[in-house]
């Protein structure tokens, strides 16, 4: 069975929440290929020992790199704890990444509560479940 590829991304004020969430669900996450934006990925790798493929930092193009994975059908889910209370210089990239999840029907969780529900779904690790991809 091929492993799921998951992206982990958080804005600075949300990194503690994502790290706590990752620790809570580490038994599932260690069965997956993990990728992340630069700072988030580095933090998770150093704090948990999980292997995380790191792209560039978000403001330097990391969100767009993860968007490219989605466009190439190489990402199974995005966990993106973005910050609704602080403006990001790369807000267009943030919006573009979230938009591509909708374009390509990729599950995306932006809060710990949603992330809990997604990752504990019986469908999450089921080899029989594949989200329907649009036929453009
Ligand atoms: O800015 C980000 C997502 O938009 C995250 O980037 P970092 O993980 O490098 O902080």
C-alpha cells in the first residue's frame, strides 16, 4: 500500500498549535510521507523526530511549491493552520494554496478541530478511499 503524502504548514502564531496536534497524532503521521514549508517542517522534524521534506519558507515560495504538488496530484491532504488575526506578506500565495485544494478536491484542515476529524476518519488511511478528482 502506498503511503499518503501530507503537507504540514502553519503561520508563526499557529506553529505551537500545529506542533501539539502533530504530537497528538504522531502514530498516524509516522505512517505517512510528510512535507512542509521550511520553518514549519524544520520545527516539526526537530521537535518530534519525524522525517519532513522541507520546501521553501512560505513567504519565499513554499506555499506555491506545495500548490504545485496539488496540481500534479501528488498531495493527499493539507493541514494548514493559517493565522486569521495577523496579515501575511504573502497572502495571495496562502489564498492560492487554499484555492487549489478546492480546485482539486484535496482535503484541507485549517484548525485543530477540523484536523482531528480528518485524521481520525476511518476513511483517512483506508486503501479503498480516494477522493474523486475533477475531470478537467
Ligand atoms: O508562511 C507559511 C505559510 O503561508 C509557512 O511558512 P514557514 O513554515 O516557513 O513559516
